C-alpha cells in the first residue's frame, strides 16, 4: 500500500508535546524572557508553553532577542525564517529545508499531512468561508434563503464521505479466528460509495472479495469496514481494488485474495462524455487466486 494516511494529532498529544518542549527548553540552558505565538497555529502551543515555562506572551511589536517563537509546525520554514535570530519551538517539524527549529517535539516526513485538533471538523469557520466563496464562484448567493447553512452541511457530508482517512486498519484486523478451512471464502456484493480523486464526484457500486484461508479467518462484517475504510476517501477504482487486496494479504496472510470492484462514475455520467450506462470493472488477484482458483472465484460472482 502506497498511500500515506494523514497524521492526526489529538489534544492529549498536543499537551504531551508541549510538556516535552518545555523539558527540552529547560534542559538546554537557553534563557528566554517571553513567548511570541505565531498567529493561529502557534496560539495553543504558545499558551501552553507560557504556563509550563512561566513566561509572558507578547505580540509581534514586543519581540526581543530573548523571545521564543512558537508555532504548531515547521513545514516549508518560511514563517519561522523571518525570526531566524530567535529561538523557536514547534510541535512538529516536517523535513524543513529553509529553517530548522531550535526545539521540536516530533518529526514527520515531508509528504505526511499533519492535522491538529483545531483544524479538525468541529472547527468549521474557515472551511465554511471557503465553501461560501465556492458558491459565489459558480454564480449563486451564499446568503440567500435555502443555502445559508449549505457550507456547514457540505463540510459535514464531505467529512463523512472521506471518513476512511480517519479509520484504523489495525482495529479491523485486531480480532481474527483460527480455522482449518482451506476452501474459497466469498463475500459478494459489498456496497460502497467513494469519490473520484480527479473531480471529487461520486462513484459507487459493489465489491466482491474472496480469499483462501491459511489458518485464520476474519469476521464477515470486518470486510465491510475494510471496504469503507478505503472507499471513503479520494480514490481511483483501480487503486481501491489493490488496496483492499493488499490489506487482506498483509494482515490475514491467506493463500490467496481476489477483489473485484464494479463502479459507476458520475464524472462520466454527468459530465464529459455523459454516458450514464457506463460501468467499470477492476480487479486485483493475489497468491493462488492469480492461477488455480481464479476462474472459480469469477464464476461465484458471475463475472
């Protein structure tokens, strides 16, 4: 599996990171007399460090050479580079090239999307603003009766449709059962809904899963959860089949896995070539399913 899941940081982790930063700062021997929190991202960690270090918060006009600059993340490093004469503390450093923070509680790879608690769905103001701007762009009035609450509804719907990013694969495979069965296990017609990553329009249909156990089996409902986990995100139908098959092969270690995905795409039916009857079938066969039992599987699902 090649996708990188977002790194979602909860409030407990934020507090723990700030305590770690405070410990680093105290043991460094560096002396600071105030804290300047970078607007927005630095507000929470700056306030927590202010309490931990017993240092006052200052505004931009009050920064001195002894002021510690605090932000949530050092990404490109451009923001913190403006204060390169000062020490800095960040919750997460993200492989910066322009600026290396003085203190950091965590490091991630450059391609990882870090999500802090204040950026998650319960904080909707900025996201609502962006959706209102989108409504204006298409030529409607976001303040007219009937759509004034549409931005909030859209955000909640989008978060639900992309909930797969926030599901834990390990939990799905946490409880497996011993089994001597070495025959085909077929789970047909699992309904799914996904979003095409090219146009963010829905595609949907049914997924058929088959595997040949090698000592362990998984509860049938867990396969539906696995389908939801990978379908409820921005997707390609081809990749969806591969991700589900790879996940089963990695976590359940069967003799073989087969996944067939049937999909109808609104990006084809409602725009572009506008062929409403068009459907697509993609598959991924691993292990012995690539050879000896392939035809039997396809016969079971009528393909």
